[in-house]
C-alpha cells in the first residue's frame, strides 16, 4: 500500500513535459487581451519595467499590510550596487475588528502608523530637507493594476472584509489617508483612536508639514523578492515564492546593515506559491506598454483549475481541496503550497491507516482533526539527523503511537509530498524559462532566479530538485538561484527606487528627444512652407531664389504600350553605378544589369576621370552582353540636381551624396558623357534622354499603372517629382498639357525657412558634411544622415549618464560609424531583437545592458519617425497642389516609390502613409514600389523618345 501511495505522488518526466507545455499555453492565454479572462495563469502586469542596476540611492518608505499587522520601514540606499542598504522599521498590530470594519478606518490607521513611525524614527536633517519621501505599498490582495501607482481591489481574502474598498484604487485610498495626516506629528489629533492603546509614543522635534509622503508604487511580495536579488552587474529577472516568507523581528529602533541578524522571525505573507518574471512588454497585451520589458505576476496558483491536472491529482489532493475554503480553486497551489502539504500527508495517513498499512491497532483519531499535521512537522520529520527516534517523538507529541515501521513510512511519505512540491515548482519554473528564451529569440538563456519561502529555506533538497528538474525540462536554460532577503520590505523599497530612477531618466530622455518630435502643427507648417517654395520654384521671376528648384524635365508623356526594342540604361545615383539593357517586347519588359563600384577617389576627383570610369563600365557591360556592335538608345539616370534645358541636355547645378568631382558643375552632363565616349572611341550607344532617378521611378511604375503621376525617392538621398500643368511652369514656354517637374526638394530649407525645426543634432551633422548649409531637408530625411543623427544623440545621452553607464567608446566618437542600416535592424521586429542590437553595439565597443538597448531603439524610432513625417509633409504639399490644379474635390493618384530607406526600414513606409493621410485627407494616394525603377524608367524614357523621333521622321 505504501508503494502505491508513493507512486501516486511521483509524476513521470514525460508528464512533467506535458504539464510544462500546458502552463506555457496558459501563460500565453493570460497575456493575450482576448483570452486573458479565461486563463487560469492570470499573468498580471505589474508595471515594473526594470530591475535595480545598483545606482539607486536615497530614502524610501515602505508600508506592508499583513494578516494581523502593519509593518513600516525606512530604507536608505547608497548607490553602491545595493550591497549595504540601511533599514529601520516598526511593527504595529492591527486593532481587533479593524479588518472587518470600514475601509476608511483601515487606511486611516495605516496612515497614522506611517505618521507615528516617521515622527519617532527620522532624526536626519538630510531626510527632512528633502521635503518628501516616496512610499512603496505592499498590499497582498488580488488587485487589477493599471499603473504602478494605480490598482483596484478585486476581492478581499485572509480574513479581511472592509467595506467600501472593493473596486476602489487602494493607492488613492492610502494617499488620501496620508494627506489627511500631519505626517510626522504625534497621534493626539482627531482620527487617532485606533492608536490610543500605545503607551510608548515619543515626542519629536519633527514638526508637522515638513515632509510630504507620496505613494509611488504598489506591489506584492513575489515582485519584491525578485527586486532584492538584483544588484549591480547581476540582474535578477525571475522570482519564486514557495510558501511562507519571513523577516527578522527586531525592535523598531534597531538599525542594521546587511548581513542581517535574524531575531524572533515574524510571518509576513501567506503560505501560497507564486512566480513573477520580466516578460517582453509588447507581449503583455493587457498593458499599454510596448517597449522594453515588464514584470508579470503569474499568479500560477490557479493553474489546473480547468481540470488540466486532474490526472495527476491524488485522492489526498481531492480531500484537501474539498475541505478547503475554496473548493475547485487554486489546484496547483494546493499541491505545492506549504499551507496544504501537511494536510496532504494527513489524508494519506488516514487512507493508509484504513488499509492497516500504518498505526495498526492504535488510536489515530487525532488525524481526523484538520490542521493537526503541519508543514513544520514535515520539515522536522525529513530534516532530522537522529533518525527514527526523532520521528517517533514528533508523532507521539501529536498523539500517535508509532512503531519503527510506521516512522519509516511516515518519513517516506513526507519526503514524497515535499519532493513533489519541489518538482512542480521546477516544472513551473521550466515553463517560464523556456517562454523567456523563446520570446527573446535566444538559443540559450542564462538567468538569475530569486527564491524565498519556507519550502526553499526549510527543505534542504528543494534547491537541488528545482535546478535539476527544471534543467531536464528546459535544457536550453541555465538558472542560478539567489536567496532573497525580506522581499516585501527591502524589495518594496527597491521597486520604489527603480520607479523614481526611471521617472527621472524619462524626464531627461524626453528633454533630449523633444525637439525631434513633430506635432501636427509643426507638420502643417512644413507642408505650407513646401507649397510656398514650390510656387516660388515654378515662377520664372522667383525660381532663382527658390530653395525648391522645380526643374522641368521635358518628359511630357508616359509609355503608351507601343514601344519596342532594346535600350541601354545607366543609373548613377550613389556610390554604386549600374548599367542595364532593357528589352521591350509585346510580352513586356525584361532586363539584364550589372553593378559597378565608384571609388571615393573618383567620386571626389576630376569630372573627366568620373565620366571615363562610367564609359569603361558601359564598354565592359556591352562586351559581356555581346552588344558591342549595336548602337543602342541610352537613357541616363543622373540623380543629382540639374537644370534641364532639353530631354538630352542638362546642366549640373550641384553635387550631392558625397560627390564633388571637379569641372562638372554648370556643365552639360550628357555632353560630358559623350566626350568621354569619344575619348574611349566607343560608338555603341546614343544618349537620347537624361532622366533623374525620381522621374525614372515614376515612369517605371507608370508602365504598369497609368495613374502613377508622382515619383518619390527615399534612400541615400531624397527627392520627388510629379506631373504639373504646363500653364503653371513659368520656366518653360507653352501652356498645353503637362510636364514632369523634378522638384529637387532635398534643398528645401536652404534659405532658412526650416530653421525652426533644426535641432542641435541636425546642426552638428550639417556642419560636418562636405556641403554645410546645403540640402538641409535631405539631411533630416535621407539614409545618408539618419545614422549620424542617431550617433550625435547617443553621444549626448551618454554624457548625461542616460546610456552605457556614461562611458563613451572611441568608436562612438567616430563620424558616420553608426550606419543608417542599423536603424532598420534595431526597429526590425515588434519586440526587441536583443542579440542583434548588442551585436551592433559590440561593433561600436559599447557595453550595453538591456535598458540601453531599449533606449537606443527609442532614439532610432524617434529619428526615423521624424524623417517619415517630414517626407509626408512634403508629399502632402505635392498631392494637394495636383488636386487643386485639376479642380478636384478628391484626387486619386499613385506614387511610384524607390529607395532603400523606404523599402527596407520596417516602419518608415507605414509612418509616411499614415501621416500623409492625416495631412491630405482629400487625396487618395496609393504607393507602388518601383522594381528597378531608375534603370527601367530611364530605358522607357529613351523608348518613348525614340518612338517620338521615329514618328516625326
């Protein structure tokens, strides 16, 4: 019989794996907004978004409401890694009846305890001079928390039933009660009748009104346990409370530094079981926070209430459940909580006695008494070194006459019950560790786990079982157990300290980033300024002084589908140069291309060397394509500001994107290309059209969508073009039809009209470019500059001690070291790809913690969002102008778009489209990604030009 009982208390490893999977599923349900109400593992957000980093310092007040007492503490942290906090506290017993009376009276009593404690314990002028004390409130009842300092009571337990509290914000109730007190005064005023039994009130020189107490955080003991175990360089991200927690009972005036000498321990929490951990915030759908991490209180005691554990429940578990005050509820906790383990043993002994397996022929009526066999009895029986004799003495004290065999079997049973409890704790821990590893996209997870509770402290094998079983169930995870000391007291102070540290950091971060955050009014002003500059650029009289040049392209039509033949296209838009051959047939367009690199020495050398290099690329490409003998029409995509005076004639206005080749500005770039071809004696091409890459993008998309009348580039640089009414183009003769206008909007703001949105970071970046004061709009938007803007922000934040512990690496001080592609990587997923971010920061020789990664992501998001919003403001001006030109109430138009920033950045396109819809609500804009737009588009312009020339002939 005893072996059958022991087997029923032993759960096979395969079943533990299944249980772990079920718990992970229930955790996901608890985090999901749609399924949260049905989940048994509640996964409650705590709004604690960081663990201590060791820099916390200051004085923090803690109030803990316990089952029959109120504990008040004053904790001083010194910013020394939290290794030597100083604490003083006092215990106030709850007056009889207050726990069942009016809620207002209970909170008034707590406030009076705070007042008296401060009046008697604060002697430091430094504390008084601070003017206020932050308070952390440990409230061990079920609450719906919506902020760190806002929590509505869902239900009372533990014998409390105060009126007027359920459904109310308990933080607000406590703050109101504290505000009614003259904090620091003696309790002789009104409302102090609950304290009248005390005879030891001391007078204090501390005068009323000197100190304001602000309740800044509410938490439970599990969260506090995690927080106490986090010190400098050793974050703790998981905590388990296994049974009753203890704190030293010392006189209230006893001030101590760690290590603590424990005197007459007092009970502070109930005997349940719980776990919390730092989850990815975006997965906690019941909270609004989406970045970083948030501590989640699992409330795993209710796991199994849906029947998922029925097959592992023993008859003794069923008996314990039926006799409990809440049958059918908290099934997991009733298998692992120290309150219930003694009862499981009692019912198992009753069953064995009935089968005459133990205590044969003796009186066992004492076992019918609920609560007679406690968890402490289990510990005494399995921990003693005196063997059977000691067990026999324990059983005799209980009133049980036991033989040697009985003692051995009782000892086996106690070990089995305690061992099962430890194993189930390990299964829950394994579920949490695997979940953390999966959601952090890690191959392996190493994590510190804070542990407290009498099962951990009293059962020597608990730690061994917890580690070994969790490792079997989650081999990808390595946990290190850290003992917690006074999680509900010192831990609450840590929570409060971290909350204040984060609040102060948030204020500084907001101050740094505020100039980069665009309001709707800011964007509307940019839109209006762009419209104004467009009008100036179109007008013949004001074109020369306009920052948006509005250059005519002499492209007046889009493809009509009759174009046929082979065409060359050249694409010079950045550090890479492409050569293409485009075949236009009845079946459609096909292409072949090759990319050539332009060395920096050529980019910044002579114009002759640059165009010779281009011709060499063309010759190489035509040789490989076996097109040397063909004289093909060529469309030249030239992505730099030009004054175009004909389809095949354009004067370079200025170099951008790092180019500065001499002898080119003011010259006809088509002629420069033709002269280079003559020098190289290359006759296999005929330049028929020069096209800006933005125009090429529009034309390429126009081949597939006739409504595409706008082009947009957001890549290394940025530009836009659109089909303007000829009657509005004052710089070209004629007023019939439309012409594509190359806006060259990168120079928008060069006349100072955007100075109001230029930040310190923008000015520093501008001053270090090869063309300071030029292309200022482009320097706010394009991929060439965003990484450098981020770097400048990181430098300032590090100097302000907001990042990287204030340590700037030499690499971070290197200009352009932070590439714009890093922004895409950092913002890539909805969550936080920590490994990729750390890899980037390791390249920059920066030692980054998790919070550094979160803040870096926010900086990148701020910079890229501003770029998308400014781009949208400019585009809103364009489409609104088109709508008004055509006298339409609503315009439907397609924008052909290209550029690595638009295509590869995970958020840029969405942010641009959302902002554009807001700024131009009467325009229905569709975005069409250009497929090889600048090459295909240039060839199509050449094809249209060739068709037109043939028609004229």
